[in-house]
C-alpha cells in the first residue's frame, strides 16, 4: 500500500546523527543542504504552488536572523540534506523583496494538494516540528525557558534543578468508516463547508485503547453500537499535529441518534447514492489528500 499524503517516504531521518553537534553543524552548513523555510506556519512555493522553494545556508545567512530555530530533517532519497528553519522573525515580509513572479508564501492546507506527495510530506514534517518549538518554549513542569537539542528534535528545560526533556507532541485521533448492510455512514459537522460529508473521527482520550476510542466516538456522535473493528491504515495530519488511525467498523443496527452538538447531520449512503449526489453537486467528499477519502474510496471500490 502506498503511504498516505504527508507521510514521508523514501526519506532517511538519520536519527543516530542528531546528537552529534559537530556533524550536525557541518551538515547544515554544507553547500548541498536545503532549508525548508517556514514563516508563521506558512511555507514557500513557486507561484503556481507546484514546487517548494528551499534556501541554501548562504541565502539564509544573508537574512541576518538572530539564531533562528533550525531542525535537521534527514537525507532525501535524492541524497540531499534537508533541514527546516523558522524565519518568522522577519516581520513583515516585504512584498517587493519577497513576492516576485516566482514565489508564494502559503498555508500548507492551500499548497498541499498542488505539491508532489514527497515534497508535501517534507514541508509538513518541517512545519509540524517548527510549530511544536513555538508551543514548547517554556517547561510545562516548572515554567522556565527551554532550549532546543538533538538537532531540533527535543527541547530541554534550562533550569538546572529541573532539566526536563520535552519531545514533539503528536495527538492520536481515530477515524472510522461505519458500514451497515452495504451502506456507509457519512456526516457533516457545523465547521464543514455546506455540502461536505465525511466519516466519523475524534481524539483518543487518556486511559482508553484505540478500539475503545473508536467505539466511544461512534456511540457519542450517532448512538450506534459497533462490532468487527478492523484497522485500515494511518496518516500524519499536519494541520492538527495528529496521527490519524483509520478503521472500518460495522454497526449492529441501522437506527441512529445524531448528537446535534457534534454533528449537523448524518445518514446512510450506498456507493450509488454517493456517485449520484456528487454528480448532482449536492454532496462534497473529503480532500483527496486525506485518509478519510482513502478509506471511503477503498470501501466504495469493495462495494461496487
Ligand atoms: Zn523545567
């Protein structure tokens, strides 16, 4: 099975190098090192958003930033050293200097679909880690400032009595396709665009297994008991620093009670219902870069 969009493939993270400061410095300053610049969660691409814009160390140096956060990402399958750099300290980005006919500074959500899967996964990896650095500036245990370590893959509290190490946070979420006698449950929530329908999802809570989280979410959202929980695949989802763990499940009964605080509506659809509604433009499906769409497409293929 192909890895999902935003999952780095053909890429070596070289984790064993991260604590070797000298090696790291040499790697980052080498001529062939490419930096993924991130400016306040936004990434840089060509004007048509099909190609990422990387910086060399020399270009980065010329920006004259005071110790920007850098992260060693690893080696690409093309043999390039890749790193991430936070350039948010440039404020504001001057239109004339930065945005000519060749460059865009865009939200990853807007650029993700036009980049190749490999490029999108590397940019997502860079952006997710840099956002974590901003969120983890202070120690959650004692409140003292933290500093970056392990080439940007950890932070340590600078209070000598504490020294707690902090690691990038990933939020596990379950996403599940519920089926019942050849039909699939699709729902919308108040935050969705009007016509969008998707499968159910929710965050895993402390003290529960993934299977329990799947059953709880379905019960909370549509009041259905389920069985036959089958793992499908997983996807890192950079927009919420999540790992989406995908399942298919079978409902024990058809009649549901939609929780109106969480969902605006939910209904059962056959593959033919979906095709017709999409054709008539009364139904929108999840983004093609999402695991929601991949699970749904797989289910439709197996049921048509
Ligand atoms: Zn501390």
